[in-house]
């Protein structure tokens, strides 16, 4: 189903009218459909609402952030939430006048796993997101405009939000409203040239499923969210026709650096990022996307070369990556410890044929009786 700018403006007006009918100032937004997502996201910002973006809608997680006075907008089945398609399928609406949106006055909360094991909300603004997109377009605009965009990445994470919906929308580039879920779907992308927004785990799965060579027309592939091994990058090039460009960043910092591993494992900082190391050997970033003039201290151990490029040497905190997803081992321990069968637990990451977590569990009396 194709949507135009006129469709978007009309649907955004419907959503704004709905939001104006109540007094709720904060809304959780979780949406599988990219079009529904961006209509609702824009309507919330134009309505001067605070947006809470979370990719995780498991009951335990949602219970911790869905407090009194907070609404929930979604296209999925969540008890008590507002159904986005139900609003947009309502009576036709005209198109409201749209005031200028001050990106510095917006509030967007993006949730990530904190080292405490609790959902950690990182407050962002549209101002930084817009600056990020402008910078990415300043580097690759001619390539983006040659292609449509399709994504394998959830738009509730900062990388997926920026590359999958915000950048193509702002630049007027057609984008696919549903995510690529299975590698075999790449076979459908033969009608035009595409920029593919991916994560390393999905590219790895695509290689391992042995789908053969895809008949893609001059593709471009971006990946982020984890380290893509040169071996997988090379195989991606062979079956998809492009050696992926990796983007390094985080929810707190946005984009920091990029590389194509065929040219080496070193990362090249973006021209607007200033990097250094703290006393613990961790990377410190200053950039236009970070409001604190002191910059942001990451937990990524780093080796900085004389030419300004750098190598990542691992993590120094309790955050680990399993199939390119950030997981707080402390949070997993806390969830285990909520069970009446568990007295205590300790979780570590392991890796052999695959990446996984291992838990050593001390059973409670009820647990000992059951097991």
C-alpha cells in the first residue's frame, strides 16, 4: 500500500485531533508499521507531547514505564492501549495548518538497558536528530537519492529511527513501510535500487541460510548495532553486491564513526565528532548531538591511533551484546530473581558456535522443592 505526502498530512491531522481531545502529555509509542509510526510520532511532536519510544513491550518491562497519566499508542494488541489504525481509519479529515516545530523544545525518551538492570530512559530532542540526518546526507546524499530505502531494523532504536524513517522522510526518499523480517524477502527487491538498513546479526543470518546470490540492482548497505566481522562483510558483498558500511554510535551519542572493513578494522570518526580516552581507557565523545560540553564517556575500551582513527577493544561494564542487541546482564539477573523459585543468580556471556547467556542459579526453598 503506497502512501503520499497528502495521505501523511491528512492522517497526521487525524492523530493530532485525537491527541487534542484529551489531557495526556506523555505517550508510549510502539509501532511495527513504519508509516503508522511516523504519522503518530510527528503528530505527538506537533502536539507538544513527550514521546516514550521502546522496542520492548514485554509485560514486565512495560509495567515499569507505563505509569498513571501516561498513554500508549500502538498498532499491536496491548490491553488498555490506543489502536493507531483505528484512529487513522476513522472519518476523513482535512489538513491542519502546521506550525514551525522547534526541535530544541521536543522531548523524546529512548529506552535502553542501563547498567543498573532497570530500563534507562535517554532524553533526546529532534534538534540533534535533524542535525544527525543533515550530516549523514552531507556524506552520502548522492548515493541515497539514487535508491529507495528498506530496513531490517526496528525504528524504536536510534539507528533504526534515524536511518529507516526520519532520514528518508526528511530527504523525500521513498521508503518501505514494513521491515524485512526474513532474508528470502531480499528476492522481492528487484523493482528498483535500494539502500538496505541492516544489523550484523541479520546479515549473518542471511549468509548462513544459504539463499544463494540475490539479484539486487546496485544496492547500498548500512549496518550498525554491533560489530560486523570482515568475513561476514565479505560474504555479504559476494551474495548482495555491496561491502557494508558500518556506523558506530549509541542511543546516548548518536553517530560517532564509520568504516568499511575491507579497508581495515579502524574506525574513522565523523568530522563533527571529537574523540579522546579517559583514565580507564574508555572512549569519550564530544559532538553536536551531545548537549553536555564535557562530552559523553562511553564504556567502550579504545585504542586511538595518531591519524585519529581508533580500534574498539571491548566493553568495561555489564552491558553485553547478544546477536547485536544490547543486553544488561544485571537486568537479566534481576528478572530471574523475581521468580519465586530463585534466591540468587549470576549471569555471564558466552560464545562458541553462537553467542548466548549462561546463568548460575541458587534455588529458593520453593525452587528446590520443585526441581
